[in-house]
């Protein structure tokens, strides 16, 4: 694609927005009050606002390879802190997707250089659930299940943070685990029992009153 086309697209987008609402950019400039923090994958095929049917200003978005929330990643931790304590979001979504290249790479026994320490977090998920995963003979189904289990474990990592624990007690902040099926566009709620996880996790990881 010619890079000039991007700027032409931008001009067309501005005109379209102003045609439907002449105050559109004035409203954007007033600030953001999102209800949701969305933690998703950097995959170029997965757009948070599009799949959720939301507009700019309604969802605060953080994306990285394979929608990870490792406690050593200052980027993820800073996003959670700002979203919860400053923006006061009431919902945190961890959303994975079938066809995730990061999860697939973690299933391979290969040296991927700088990606190794990042993918190790996904391999840790495999290790935690190895008995279940190794019982799945069909590789495609095993792959999909690892995508789901990775979302579950990243929800747990979100719940381990002090900000989320405090907001859950003070204003009933909720955490959700979803998967986007890239093959048909469906958004799937994994129905993770987050309330039970809060109780279990805070018995060990409670770090906020």
C-alpha cells in the first residue's frame, strides 16, 4: 500500500465523522471515560473496538503478543494501574483469539531469540495444565484449548494486582476472560468463575485492603 493512501483514508474518515456528528472531535477532545479495559493480542486481524461494537472513548486498550499479563512487565502493570485508579474502569477483559501466532510459537520446541522469555510465560501455562493438554490428541484442539487456558491464567494475573483487588472490594470491579474466534467473528465468553478466583487468589496474594 502506498503510504499516501493512509493520509487520504484519514481525510475521508474525518469527513465521514463530521458528516454524522459535527461535534465528534470536540467530544473526543473533552477526555475519556471508558468503562472497559481491554487486554488483547497485537494480532493485526483483531480490533478491540470493532469486535466489541464500541466507539473510541468507551474502551481503554492494551495489546501485546498473546494477550499476556506477566507481573514483571511494567507496561502491562502500568496500564492496569492507570485504567483502574485513574480512569476508574469497572470491567477488565482479557481477550485471546483462536489462530494466535504467539500461542502456536510457544507450542513449538524452537529457539526464537528475544521472544523466548516472553513465550516462556505461555509455556508456563502449558506446564500448569499439562495433564489436561497432553490428553488432547488432536493438535488443533490442543492449540485452541491452550489459547483458552492462557486467557484464564492471565485473568488470574490481573486479579493478583493490588489495584484490581482494591477496586473489586470498593466498587465491585469485574474481570472477564473471552476468546475471539477469528474464523467466524464470534466473541466467546469463557465463563471463568472470577468470584471464586478472587477468593482463592486473595488468600495467598492479598496485597490490598
